C-alpha cells in the first residue's frame, strides 16, 4: 500500500470491477479497439473481476486502486505492468482515472508515488507509452521525468504511440556517508 496526501494506492479488489468497467465506457473513441468495449459489450464486470483475481496470483508488483482518502471512493488505477516495449523485466507505468476525477492532479500524485516505490524496489528504468493526442498523460509523464525516446509506433487510425522512458533517480548520499 502506498499513501500520499490525498490518496491511498492499494491492491485492486474484484468487488471494485464496476469502477474499472466504467473506465472502459469512458475511453476516448481514438483508443484502439482492444482497449474499448467490443460489439458484445465485453469485457463485462465479471470479466474484469476475474482478471483482478488472476492479478493477485502474480508475485510481481501490479496495478493498484487509487482511492481518495476523504471520500473513500476508487477513482482509477495506477501501477506497474510487465509486457510490451521495455526490456525483459522492465515495468511499464500505467494509469487511468475516471473522467470526474481528471484535472485535479490525482494522476500525477498517484504516479509519483508508484515511481518512487519502483525506484526503492530496484527498478532502475520505467517506460510508458502514450498517444500523441493524449496531452494530459504526456504532461503527467513529463512532470515525473519521463522523456520521449524518439521511438514512435505509427498508427493512422488511433494516433501515433510514443515510447517514453524514465531512469531512476540516483541514490541520495547523505553527507556522513561520503
């Protein structure tokens, strides 16, 4: 569990699957089809609950629920996923918030906590992909020290996908440790 001034980040629970399904319904129509509801309205809440139960079997860090302290409501997720463009064993930072929670700095606050935890856990490099049109997420990544690598997956239908990378902060040396 991670805690910030306004948020608690904790393992996701299958009984919150409805919140995560809402994210699927709110996604921008430019998001690729495999990340949107299909013609049969899948994934269903049950599908997402099953995925969350499977996540709990993976010993690696994963995706965490973002819960607002004051309200106690889950407003999205943030965490590390292991797949895709990074080198083997390198996690990708992933985050997504409900529309009603966007624009308040929650994504930056949650992602900063996850980035700090990742560094403390020995992950020296994180990566994230982001669509060129997703300016809000690009700003969050920039604030966290992610830099565009120049690697671009061209996608005329959904917008180009940019690969960003962040190197861990060097360990801080206290004056007495020198």
